[in-house]
C-alpha cells in the first residue's frame, strides 16, 4: 500500500493548556500602589529639577547684574611747575588730578582711606594723603586731586635727583608714575563687603615745561587688589 493511500491519523491525545495564574486582590492593589508611587516620584523629581534650573538661571542673572566691577581711574592732569626754572629744587611741587569712575549699576563703593605716591625711575619721591573717607554712588565719577611738596605732602627731591630731571627735560620728556593706594568696600543694598586694599598705577610724562604731554592725557590707569 502506497503512502498516498494511507488514511490520516488524528492525534487524540489531550493538548496541554496554558497555566492560568490567579492573583489575589491584595496583589493587584500592591501593583497599583507601586505604579502610583513611581509616577508621583517621577513628577516630584521633574518639578524639583525644574525649580532648581529656574533658581540657577535667576542666580546667574542676579550675579551678572550685581558682580562688582573695580573702579576705573584715568589720568587727567599732571604738572611739575618748577621743572623749567633753575631754582626749581627749592620750590619743587607736583600737582595732579585723576578721575575715579564707579561703573557699577547697583553697587556703591566706600573709600575708607586714600593715599597718593609719586615715583621717578621706580623710586618713590613723594607721598600725600588724599580725599577724606567718602561714599561713591553707582554710575558716578569722582575727581581725585593731589599735590606733592607743600605742607604734609612730602616731596623728597635732592640735588642729584633734580639733575636727572633736568637731564631728561633736555631730551624733551620726563617720565613719572603716580600711585594711589586706597582701602575700599563694596555696598549692595544693606550688605557691605570686607575691606579690600586697592592699588592704582598711572604712568605719565611731562614736557620740558613740566606740563603733561597730550598723549598721556585721559590715559587709563591699571588697578589691582592685594
């Protein structure tokens, strides 16, 4: 009998049925609680991170607007009137004025003390107390005027130093350096910073008549803290 003539045989063996798991109501309640807790945790984390991001952005904006900028100093005038006179050593005087600009928008500056120094060839030749303690409002400019060689403003110029002045004068230019040392504090609303020692250096040159050269007028001075 050929294989094509064979009758199909039906498998009458019982087929295995999928196992059905029956869970109690407590199980489903626990699953619902876990799912709810997970969703709540995710929402709370998202809210916290959003608040943190907003707080950081606000802090950064406030920091940019309230970040203290150091004062800006510019040399306005500097003269040595007796430089062109032969007996200039006897009445040697140096006068100057610079501007101090507070460029901050919302920050004031307390100047608790200020003293001026003058240097020639990196040797200090004079010193003088400057402005009395004062408060500088934001976005304002203060003129700092000083004079060496009169009263308490000492000017230590001996005959050798004066000869050096005269020698430089014959070449048409005498270079000096004006230094200002001040103790300042920044003020934001009712908050005041700690005392900080500020140093200002202004290079300057005068002509043979002792007058400031045009190239040095309104020149910006360097400022640093120590």
